[in-house]
C-alpha cells in the first residue's frame, strides 16, 4: 500500500537508497544456505554441481571438489539438474533505523555447467529507536499450500506484517551484522544467538530488562524473555536475587517451571536457598511430586465439596420419595435413597445412573426393580405424568419385564403423586 504519513514516505525513500548485495554476501549465502552435491554415475565419475568439474571418486559420503574446493555430498543418480530455494537475512542500518533485509536465493545447477544463483530481496523490517517496526516488501500472493509465495513484479511498498515475512526474517543470518549505536550501547555483541532478530532488536530498544540481560551475558534468560516476556516480568525480582547469589541459569525453561511450582505451593520465591538450587533437576522433580500430591488433595477436596452440595440438592429433590416401595407380589420396586446407592447400582448393573447424576434430575425419578434378591431393572419415570422414560436391564439391555413393571407403576400413580405434593 502507498505511504500514509511522512514517516512511511521517508522509509520508502530510504529503502531505495540501500546498497545491493555485496559479492561476499552472495558467496556466503550460496555456500551456507544451499546444499552442494557431487552427482556420481556407476563408474565413479562425479560432477561437481557447483562448478561443473568432473572427477573420479569411489568413496561414499562427502568429498571436496578438486577444482573449486567446495565440500560436496556424493549422490548416486542419473539426474542432471537440481533446483534449490532458500532465504537469508542481512542486518544493517540506515540513519537511525535498524534494518533487517530478507533475501530469496534461487539456484539452478546443471551437470557440466557452473551454478547460476539468483538473488531477490523479498522484504525489509525497519525498526525505529523506540522499537516500533514497519515492513516494506513485495506483495504476498494468496492460494496454494505455501506461505512464501510472492508477486515478484509487485512494487516494494509498505506491507502488513504477516507470517511469511516473520518466518523468513528468522532464517539464515549473514554473520557480519551492522547495528545502530543505541543497540550497540545496549549490549549487542554481534550475534543474534538464534533469537528472532526483529524481536531481539525491539526488546533491546524498548525493554531495560533485555538490555540488562544482554550486558550481563544471560543469553538463555534473554531468549526466554523474547519468547515469554510475561514470565520474566513476573519473576524479575526472583531472577535478580538468584543472580546476586551467583546462580548460573543453564536450563531456563526448567527453572521457570520450578519457580512456578514453588509459588503454587506457597513457598517464598525470594529465598536464595529455594530459588538457586545446586541441583535444579532434583529440586524440580521433588516439587513435581509435591504439586501432584497437592493437586490430588485439591481434587479430593473439590469432590468432597461437590458431594456435600449434591447431597443437599438430592435430598431437596428426592427425600419425599425415600422409602417408597410397590409390588405386584412378584416384582418389587423400590426408591433409591442415597447417592452411594446410585453409584453402586450403576457399577453393578453397568449403567450410568450414578456417573450421569440421575439423582439430580428434577423432573424424573429413578427406581430399581427386584425379583427376590435379584435386580432385574433400573427404571426412570417422568414426574409429570409418571410414564416410563426408560427401563434398563444389565448393561443397558432390554428388560423382559417392562410391561409388568409399567403395570405396577400405573397402579401406584396416586401414591407417587401424593409424595410429590408432600
């Protein structure tokens, strides 16, 4: 899109003033971001796909081209052409801006010919002294399964930041990095340490904590800050205490997990003896076990409280039906008078009257039917018109006594209705 203000107009103008890639930059990119092969035929004759030189090599694995000196991976094949694509980043400055330039490298290698790499700039991140960023680049096309598709003939304009630019900016970084005086003053040491360069520069320009960690060479903590800023902000005082007591942050992710467990267990996260353990893994494992025990205890307490609430609700809904019984002389039908009985019947009959909490249903009543000491059915009836909603034998099977049970319930509707009104 076209520039909408003076700053954007100025950045577009400055972008046009950036220098093209230098020969060392192009050579580095081709050598480091692409794979390099020697294509070999059965007789042992190899062709260097970089320079086209031919030589004999019978060993497997890797070799050096005797002509150009490139280290090559030997590949037994009759193929004659290989095409590769990669991305790399050149970090530089322009006036007061930090610039992350993103390039695409395309190469076509043919047997017997020198490789022909082509370089195309895809986009640029411009970061101002306050850490704010603006993207200038090619237009991204839509469709297909690939996120890195660009309209190569589109103008270099202000663009919305997107996943394509963001991921490409985190690819290979040319090692000769030029940064602004402010970033240099804030501790930058000529390496991004495998941290996304845009995130790193933004944090160094806008976050004093990032500057402190960079200057104290706490790179692992800095990396964690760039990905999990909230963790570092929340436990910054704990980090400072640990550092003052000489603690070496090696496994930062585990350390933060450990601190969070200490906090969950109500321990003092400002105590040097706790936050700076000599054996982090052992301390971490101890608190994993403690947190698990605490979680089980809390779950049991939650279940206990729920059981108390369920019991009160159950008695409110169903107590008027407690002790109810009806029979035709053969089949006896009883009310279920405790929550435990719902679960026991559910377990013994392989049905869900307990786990599905039938005891809390407001407009139905669950009954159980026996012949002698044998349970033959679990019945759910409507409290609106007393019809049978379901009558289940063992494991939700069809009960052969359903019609007989329905007759007993119909004969006792008046009793059930009286209890309902009680």
